[in-house]
C-alpha cells in the first residue's frame, strides 16, 4: 500500500517509525524555545542582565533559527528530513552543553545560537516527512498532533523546569536537555526509514531559484503573514515576556506564573488537535485558520489592556487560538508542487522567526523606557509594547479575513 495515495489510512507502523521520532524532536525544540521564560530571572541575576539584554539573549535562538530556514528548505528537499534532522540535533546537544557551562554573556549567546540552529528543522523536517510518507489529505491532522506534542514541550518548560532548576540549578536543566538532543538525534537516524524524494536530481541553482517563485505568490503572503505575525508574537511572548507580565501586572507569584503558563500550553495543545481534525474534515481549511487567528488576536488585545482577574483564562484562549497557525503549512503545501514542500514551509518560517526575534527584543527595548520599581516594570510600559504588537496582528488578520479558499 502506498500511503501517499491512501486518503484515509494512517498506518500504525508509520506512526511508530516516522511520526514519533519526528515528534520527539519537536517536543525538545519547543521546550528549548520556552525554557528561558521560567528561569529568566535566575539568568538575569547571575549575569546582571537588563531587560533588553535578556530579550536579545533569548531571541538569539529565533534569529539563528530564522537565518537557517532558506538553506534548511533546500537541504530537506534534497537530502530528506532523516539525515538533516539527525545532524542538526547534534548541534543542539552542543548548544545545551555550552549554555550550561557558560561563564559570561558571550558564551550564553553562543550556546543559545547553537540551540536555535540545532532545532531549526524539527517542525519543518517533520512536516516534510509527513508529505513524503502520509496522504496530504491528512496533513492538517498530523500537524495538529505534532503541535500538541510541542505543547507538551511547552508544558515541560514551565512547572517541571521550575522544579529541576529549584532543586539542581538552571545549569542542570541544560545538561539534561543536551543529553536528550543527542538521544533524539540517534532515534531519528536509526529508526526513520528512507523514501525516494519528489524532485530528486534537481540542481542546487534550480532549487534556490524556485524559492523566488514561492515568494512572488500573493496567495503565499496572504496566508503566511498571519502565521508570521500572530504566531511569531505568540511564541516570542510565551517564551519570555508573558511570565514577567504576569508578575509585574498580574501580581502572581513565581509558582503561579509557572502554573498559568502551563495551563496556556495545555490549551495550545488541545487547540492543535481540535483545529487539525476540524480542518481535515472541513471543505475549507482557511475558515478554521481565520477563526483561530481571530481568537488569538482578540485575546491578545485583552492582555494588552492589562486584564488581571481573568488573566489565566485569557492566556488559555490566546494559546488555543494561536495553535491554528499549524494550518498554513497544510494549506500552503496543498497549493504548491510536492517537491517544493520543504522550501514552501521554511520560506514562511524564516519570516515568522524573524518576527519572533523582533518582538522578543523589541518588547525589552520598550520596557526600558519606563523606570523599574523593585525590579518590576509598570503596566503602562507593557500596554504600549503589547499594544504595538497587537496592532500588527490586527492588520494581518484584516487582510486575511476576506480571502477565499482558491481552487487546488
């Protein structure tokens, strides 16, 4: 049976040897993306970092991640996700070790950069693998599943990381993560099977030239911009600034913050499965995407307005809606040739992670315009910073909403 032609089957064997290894890598990548949120104050205290310093250090992950997306897409389409991801995760292992051993800010930045490079292909490689081994009609479901696994990684980056850091220090967290990266690299290399790649044999110049055709597509930009801005902002804020906001504006304690972020991550995971299954059952995947983006933007404006009493619930709605960002990958891959899937999804990813870098750093820069009192920044500073981010999200949402599902 050829799974690429079977519109219904998701064989158990393929779930075991394709989905689970790739999902393990994505779990780790999300954990690493958000791990600094809970331990940010410990790192800032040990290295005397300002908010902008902390934002820049944490966002280095996004900058390197984004910078590698274009070559990543070519490599995935040329060599396949198994070999590419197994190699990259060894860089993540080195990055975790370097971050844990760091003695100054430069070494911290180097470790964070290696982590970003090492996990830069975990989701894109998984989606590329799904397009090779599974029917495209089930891609939204599979993407929803893997984002749910990623949500577990975000959960692990909250209360569990707090427990390890409290017991053994933040450095031990990164030693453990380095060992996990090496183990998952081996799992992918030795367990995931090979399969002939669509478009095999194309020259390097042609592969890079075809990226231009993707970027000239108006359809690509109308779908991708909502992913870039809305989800880019979500992962930047969930990864760093929502935790200080909950403390400074919401008045929560550190354990309460960890639990609130955990609840938000659970909502993200639930939404990933719900939107993925709905999108594959609906004739119009674009509609499900619009609904999710609208929920996320509305919830974020409530956050920017400084909601306090309902902050945990609003963050859960924010996470639930933001997870619909998985749908553009399924929407885009169905409207471009299969041999371009690696480059299509990484083309959108590069801008999403550049947006995350800009938001994570920019919020820190804006907060410095207000004096901190007892280490806390005023609600006005967060309102201005978050308000600017919210306005950008609203703009791309308004461009997306009138769009109709084109014929495939």
